[in-house]
């Protein structure tokens, strides 16, 4: 049995400098507490229709009659698995990967699709578009899927250029936009994207637990011609229920209320202003961290507006560092895979004010100085100064102890 604490620890308010979950707005927190409704009644159907309309507006879809948005109770990975288990069949699918979440797409696809191929690049490296084009020219690929914002490094992969290659070679383009929707422009029509997946809990700034797939209506209709390899994540079933403004399974209704409010917050602010605000906050933090002498994992020109991946100084243990920030009510990410122990990640999405950002930078400075003082103390203890007498220099001479001088 687990040894549970005798007293439930008090829950503090933390500033979440992460790519998700995030600190949500007060009206989102209140929205989740609305009156209970039954999901099989008209109340929920109207809510679902409103959310779908707002999701299409979030993606700035111009021909809205040609696109639909399916909402799934589950994380962003649920939306990705719904796509990979429902939209491929016997076709050849190529996964592009340059980080943890590209590899996750590949791992999911291998389970469901026998004709899965991988074009893998080192974590934190840009996609080599020349290699991508060579692969598409050399092999028969029907579907290509990639991550837009590779959160493991902070790399923003080029939608427009990969989309152009997919158009050139007649390949269906599917994109994991889980951590970029709400922070970056995603033009599905211009970039020839058939399906996009995303989540409620990152730059959309609602609670975790919902994900969604936005796609072309004709592509949704074609799903019924493909074998479905999942029950709960059967994307065709979700789409068929969407036609009657319903979900095939019991949805997390309170999260739908919260999602609608978060979407309203973005649309009222205006998409262009939201993108500018997040970019400004990201640059504010980046300049502040550069001023503290820190270095970044990737070039700033390759970064998303969501987070920054920062090298941890070599004399600092990243877990102790994160704990020190936690003691100041600040949460930052560690890292995984080949980056584990080498970097930390700082998000700038959710309800974080400029005062919060400055508070973080001040706390970061203090924590770093604490480690510097500790290192200096250790060095001074280990390396004792060489004695000199009466100001004489002993350079080049054999030193003797004071007792024998």
C-alpha cells in the first residue's frame, strides 16, 4: 500500500511557464462550473455547434462549408491516434520526425498501419526539405504527417514548404498542431492541409481533456470507405455523430463549456492581436534570459511563439534548479530523451501578465546567482590560494612550506 500523507497538502497557486497545461482565465474557470446539462439534449447539441463554428474561425477557414471540426474527449494524442487509426488504411504514410512528438506519431502509426515509413532527423534540427522531396519523388507515398511545433525542442516546422511538396507530389497532408493552434497562423487552405489535430490545453488556453480534428468535409466523408481500427477513437463514427450535433460517447461536458469560453477569449481579442501578444511575450522572456547569460537550444528564427528551450549551465542540476523555482511558485519544464538534464523549457502562454514575466526573470536571476555562489564557495574550499610573503613573487621557484622558509 501507498503511504499517504496524514494531511492533504495545501494546493498553492503556481505560475505555469509551460507549453500546457496553462493558467486559465478567470472566465474559463467559471465556465467549467456552469449548470449541469445532459449531453443527449438540445442544450449540448447547440453548444457543440457553437464550438465547431468557433474552431473553424480559429483556423481562419474561408470556405467554412467545406470543412468540419470534430471534438474528442481526450488529449491531443487521442486526436492524433484517431487520425492515424482511421484515415490511412492500406495506403503508404510517411512520418517526418525531428523530435519526441514526431517519434510519437510514428509509434502510433506503426501500431495501426502496416505501410508506415519514417524520415527521421536529429532532435532540434530543421527538416531537410531536399531529403523530403527526394523521398517523395523516389517512393510512392499517399499520406504525409508531421508535427508543426515540435515541443521537445521548440522548433516550428515549415507548413507552407512541406505543404507545397505534398501538393506537387499528390500527397495528402496531415498536421499535428497540438501546441501551435492559437499561437501561430495555420492556413489549412493555402498550405494544402487535409486534416489538423489540436488540443484545448495549450495555446488555446483552456483545461486539458479535449482535442479536436479539423478537416475537409470530403475527407471526412471518405473515412467510411476505410477500415476503422478503434472503437473510442473511430474518427468516422465521431464525424457521423457530428452530423446530428452529437458525440458517440459521453463527453466531458464541463470541458466543452470551458473550451467555448477560451475560444471566445481568443476571437474577441482578435487572432492577429493574439499572435502579436504571444510573440512579444516570448521575445520579452528571451531577451531577459539572454541578459542573464543563458543560451538557447535552437536559433530564435526557428522558434515557435509558445516556449523557449534553454541550456542549463553545466554546474547546475536541472532538477534542483526546477525545485528552486517551484519554491518561488514558478513551474518550468524539464526535458526528455537526448535533451534530458541539458535544458529547461519556459512557456509563455496562458494567463501570464508582463508582471508575471518580470517576476519570473527576477526569480530566475536569484536562483542562478544562488548556484553561482555555491559553486564559488566549493571552488574556494577545494583550491586554496598559494601563499606569498612580503609581497614577493615565487613564480618559477620551488615553493617550500612556511615552516621551512
